[in-house]
């Protein structure tokens, strides 16, 4: 009887040891499985990160170049403003450019090679016999580079990152100021004082010369509200440059360009919506509010641009220093005659 109990106890203990060993083996197997799964997930993440075009070594130089850049091109005659927007699409560099004149356009060729940025502005857009090839690189926070003039001489250019111009609060407005006294050009200057074709002031009206100089205010402004009235002759063209950098178009072109280049549009960037009928020979009005980059425009009391962002300078800008205040200027270098009157600005305090 005692021996039988002892055997049973032994068998019971052996069973317990087997169960414990089985449980330990099960826990070891479960831990090994989880560890194996974790290793696989880590390897998959590493492969994904390494294979991502944005994180691969060959694309590393691209990231610091992305965004908008205000360019200054140093020609033998003057410093010419320009503008770039560099983006990436499926690992490919894309560049949109505003050259010394014209509108924002996508370039046919742009690349980064050995930390150098290369982009090409076609000869048709530059009005020359060969393409204009730009080469540049980052130097600290600035882009520096070279290109060539039409005669093959080397030109230097630099680029500073375009400021966001975002405002943290709505502006408080100051007192309205008359920019045109109705009698003469007091408070204004000509872009070319020696020009033979010039602006005329008579009986409360300013008249553009057609193929002459620009008319620029002596005063400079940051944020403002601007009211003016204009009368565009048939087949004529002009514009109002805000801070001397962003052209709000006025035109009655025989062959109208795209919607962003018609009356009420910011040249090459923003189209008026709805576009208003052309009224050659009749007085119209603009009521303009510019706060940072955000623009609102009413034409003849009708809202046509509603708090939209101006991405960058337009062709014909006086400079590319977007973070600084700038003047109002009226374009006189295009064809035909455009009259202006009742020009009033209300600057932000």
C-alpha cells in the first residue's frame, strides 16, 4: 500500500515536470516567434526607408533646394529680378521660373548633379539665339550661380529664399493718402528721366505715354488698400504694380493672352473670377487689398480675386526683395494709352 502510493506520487511528479517543460517550450516558441516577427518588421522598414526616393543618398541634395527663391541677376546694365519655384515629383526636379520679363512658366530641363542645380530657360522665351543655361549651388542659406548673356559673357546671379509674408493678425489701417494730386507728377518719378515719351497730368487725369517709362511713387508701402480708376484705350496695355513687384493687369490686347494675363489678373499667376467684360474707352475701378502675399481685388465693385496668395514676383518687377516695402508703379512701357485718376492708398499702421 505504501509502495503503491509512492509510485503514484512519483508518476504525478513526473507528469507535473512534463507539463512544466511543455509550458516552458511553448513560451520559448511564442517568444521566438514574436522576436522573429519584430526582426522582419524592422528589416522591412529599413528597406522601405532606404528605397524611398526622397531618402536615398542620390536625392539627399534636393531637399534643401525645394521651395521658392527670389533671384537677382547681375547684368552689365543693371540688376535684374527673377524668381524660381523648385519642386520634386516622383524623384524628378521641377522648376517654374519668372525671368527678367514675361510670366511664370515651367522649364523644360532642370536637374541636380553633384550638388549643383542646373536649369534651362529656352531661347524663345529669352529672345536670343541660344538657350539660357543657369548653374548654381547652395552657399550657406543662399543660392549662387552663373549664366551667360546673349554675347556669351558670364553673368552672376544669387538667390535668397522667398519670405512667407504670413501675417499673424489683421492689420489696423491708417489714414487714406492721395497719391496723385490731379495737377502734376509730384510724389512720382520716371523710371527713365531722359525718356522723350513721357507721362502727362491734366485736369485730374494721368495718361500713359505708350512705349515710354514707368511711373513710380516716391513712397514705399508694406500692406495697404488701394483705390484707383482707369480707362484703357482700344488695343492698349498697362498695369498696376503692387510694391513694385506684382502686376495687376490692365489691357485691351488685340490678341488676348491667357486668363491670368487679362484685365483683373495678376500676370501669370492669378486669373480674375469671374472675368469682367472689356470696356475700352470707359472708366473702370480697382479696389485692391494686399496683406502679405494675400490679395483681394474688386473690379467695378465686383469681387474678382478673393484673398488669394501671390506666389512670387511678376515680369517687370523693380526688384525681387519681397520682404521689403515697395512703391506703387504704373506701367508705361507697353503699347497704347491708359488713363488713371483718383488714386488713393490706405497703408497699414
